[in-house]
């Protein structure tokens, strides 16, 4: 069976002063799937994301996205290729309003915004779309608030709205639901399922019930290495996975 | 939940009002400033007002970089001072008309800003600041070592004010005042527009969170370089204008204390506020003028006021007012 792989890595390795945070990871993400990257804290999941989006340079290994070797690209160029990430530490523009945060991403449609001589009134045409995205993540009552004043969970929601505003071909979400209440988790889960229709999603998530219901495929990472890979049923029965989770005390959810 | 693809959320009424309300307030303030400029030469010494305007423009340019680009330059005297030298030199030795001399000074500042900015933006935070300082010190030593161009310790004195466009004699303070007021107003409007442009939005985003802006596909360094060059050019415009006003360009203009003064003015007035630097410049220049008889004590008093400002209201004078009326100023 020929698989349509959108993103793959070969021997991906990152060393920090001799310490191997990511070690020989071969990852294959199928186009159109929702792929989970799970593992105990410190397993190297965030480091993987940083490598994939070029915020860190790999010590060894290659990354291929859409048939193109992106191992040496710059982070802004990765986003321009349609591979967009969110951050584990909620990344918003704190002094800008919630709506403006989303609009910053929508501005990318104009290409580069080097036009310092034009009025920002030009951007009003993006407002309706920005507000629709704000609505989709349930932040409408807060849309004029500075993003810095939002609670942690709402910042995460805003970050997802901002990421979606780019309409990326592939999304990397680092613990998108961390710090959210039940209701918000449901909302974001529904949203992710909906937007996954035309895209590929690779996500780190500790909430295993979310992973079980949302994700087609799961890669388990421990100590920087791939421990197991498969669907939820297969992976959750794997004794090594159970041990890694219990052994490190890093597991969350209904395990 | 709203359908992402199809929903057309109506623009909230309350929201549109806030935006327009702020814009209206700003327009009113800009008109107020223009009116004040018309009245000022009749109630205060024109030379004093012109000095305030030159420094206010300098501080506005600096604030564009720090307050909206998030880039702290410790070397803005380089652009202010070099433009001042170029303007003075070309007006005196090449006989350029004042507007051409000022434009040339501004252009040289922009060129210097392009080179220095490109070197500095490779580093972040305090390293960025140190590089700008080091480069500015190079400009200072260059100025010191090339007396044929800068006049060395004496500076370039007796710079002719000349005739605007070769027609209008600027020897009279009142006549010159209108030119300086026009330059200031143009600079202020330009900076206001830059801050409120699509470009300004991305600058603010990069200031707030550079990695996030990059992850959205913005090539942050290009924006940082651009705002650096704009700031350097406007600082140069201020320095060149000052050379015509005082008919003098000197080492003081390129010395590091000048870089420090503009930081002070901006912080006292309100960093990251549109109008704060103007207030800061008024406060600092007024203080220097009226306390001039106290000699070296001026520096001490300035220091005390600065410390008091930072301790009492970190947002600066205009920042505090903006907070009180809950509107960005
Ligand atoms: N910049 C860094 N310098 C040194 N060590 C790091 C750095 N980033 C991450 N690490 C280490 O790499 C390991 C993996 O971290 P991380 O990728 O954040 O794990 P996860 O996201 O799976 O919890 C941890 O032991 C962490 O301390
Ligand atoms: Mg992590």
C-alpha cells in the first residue's frame, strides 16, 4: 500500500551539550491524518517540534516536508511552506488585542507587510474573518482585551485561532489543551476535528482520552527515542509504553 | 459553534466605537499640537521652541524603535550627530540651501542606520544595545579624528541658515521657526502613520513575541531592519534641523550622553506612547534651560528627576495619563 507521507524524518537527533534530547527519530506523518506524539515529560516532544519548525538545528538527521528537504530552512520559511506550529508556553502578542492577534496572522495573506506609509484601516477587511476565528474558539467576549490579560487556557485558545488563521496545510500543536477546563477542551477538540478535514495535524497531548478519540495514529516517545507506534488500541496495550508512563510518573489521563 | 468556513461575524458596534474613539482622540491631539505650534513663537522664545521641537522629534524617532519595535539602541546620537555634521558641512562648504542640506543629512543618517542596523539586529536584547553603543562610539572617534570634516573640538560653527529654496531668507528666527515647525509636524505625522500602518502592526507583534511572529511566517529581521532605518533617518532629520537652528554641529551631538538624553526624554514622557516623547522633550529641555545657571548640578537634578519618574510612574507622564483615561495615547 503506497502511503502519502507529508512529513518524514530520518535519524533526527538533537544533542544539548552531550545530552541527547532527541535520538534517531524516524517519524512518518500521513497526509490528512491526526497524528499524536505522546510520552512522559522530558521525552523530547517539544524539542522535536522545535527541530521540525527549525527553531532548533538538528545535530544529525534530515526532515522532508512535501517531498522537499527542509533540514536547512529558516523558521519563517517553514511557515511559508504551510507548516505552522503552536507553542507549549502559550505564545500570544500580549499587548495587542485578542482580535488583533488573529489579524496579525491574517495579514500574511497580503504577503509581506512592509507598507509603513499606508493606514491600518486597510486591514479592516480582515476584521470579519478575525472575529469569526475568535468566535470559533469561544473568545468573542474578550476580543477587545489585551491578550496578556487572558487566563492561561484562553491564551491557548487564542493561539489556536491565530495558527488556524494562516490556513496551514499542516499544523503542529504542542499541548493545545493544557490548562483548559472540560468545556474548553470539548470545544477545542471539536474545532480540531473540524479543521482536520483538509489538513494534517501533528499534536502533542497529555490528555489520553482526547488522543484516543481524536488521533488516527500515535507515536510514543521516551528518552528521545521512538518507543512504539500505531493506533491507540495497539499502543496503549504495549507493555513498554505502560512501563515508560508508570516508570516516569509522567502519564496523565485515564491510564 | 460558528462554522469557520462560512460565518460572517458582524463587526461589533462597541468595538468599532473604541477604535474610532481612539483615532478621533488622536486626531484631536494632533490638531491641538498644530495649533500650539502656531501660537508658540508668540508666547515663548522661538529658538527655545525650536530646540524643544528638534529634541522632541529625536525622541519620537527613538521611541519608534524602542516603544514599537522593541529595540533598545544606546547609540542614537550617531544618526542625530552625523546628520548634524553633514548638514552643517554641506550648508557651509558646499553652499547647499537649508532644505537640501537637511535632506542630505537625513539620507546619510538613513544610510548609516542601514549598515549599523544590519550589524546590530543579528543579536538580541542587551547585546543588541551594546553593539549600537559600540558603533556609535566609533562614529564619535571618527568625528574626533577628522577635524577637516567635523571641526574637531570646535565643531562646525557659523553655519549659514541660508535661503529656503534659495528664496526665503531664514536668518530671522521667526522665519526659520515656521520651517522647523513644519519639519516637526511632518515627522510627527510620519511616525504616527508608521505606528498605525500594516507594517506597524507587525513591528508591534515582533516586539511582543518575536518567535511567535516568525512562526507565523514573518521574516522578523527584515522588519527590524526597516524600523531601525526609519528611526535612524528621523533621528537624522532632527539632528540636521538642529544644525541649521543653532548654526552649529559639534561633538556633543555624537557623544554617548546625547544617546542617553534621548532615552531619558522617552522614558520620562512615556515609552511606547505616541505623544510621550514630546512631553519628555519639553520637560528635559525646559529643565536644562532654566537650570542652566546651576552648572554641573543640572545633570544631578536631571538624574534625580529621572529616578523619581521611574520610581513613581514607570509608564512615564503620558503613560500615566493614558492609563487614567483608559485610552492609548
Ligand atoms: N534548550 C535546551 N538546552 C538544554 N536542554 C534542553 C533544552 N531544551 C530541552 N532540553 C532537555 O531536553 C529534554 C527534552 O525536553 P522537551 O523536548 O521539552 O520534552 P517534552 O516536551 O517531551 O516534555 C529535557 O530533558 C530537557 O531538559
Ligand atoms: Mg513539551
